[in-house]
């Protein structure tokens, strides 16, 4: 399961479009918080967190692309950890 956190305020700037597309994927859990204490970042650009990593983008397509790349990295990491745990 990949956890994504987003700020309620940032949703109104366009992050909601990214979240809608992500929710269509399996094993994605989206947590919407009233505030993530990132007010400066929130005022300047779209952002969200993937497994604790802040992902930013100037536009919805850029944020979506960067988020999908990070999700891919996280899934690869999960696979490697599972392989290692089976080897032990």
C-alpha cells in the first residue's frame, strides 16, 4: 500500500485532479489533511507527499508525472524488501 498525503487547501489549487487520477490505481491510500504545515510551499505550487517524500509541480500534469514516478520507486522498494525478507 502506498500512502499519499495532501493538504486540503492545496486541493483547491489543482491537486484534486491528481488525487482523482491516483485513486483509480490499486493499493493507493489518499489521506487529506486540513493542513500539512507547508504554507509557503502550498502558496507557491502544487504539492503532496508520497510515503513522506514531498512531491511538487508547477502544473497538474507535472505533479502527476512526478507523483507516478515516485510511486514507481516506492513499489520497487517494496518489492526489493519483500525479496530480501524471503531470502533471510
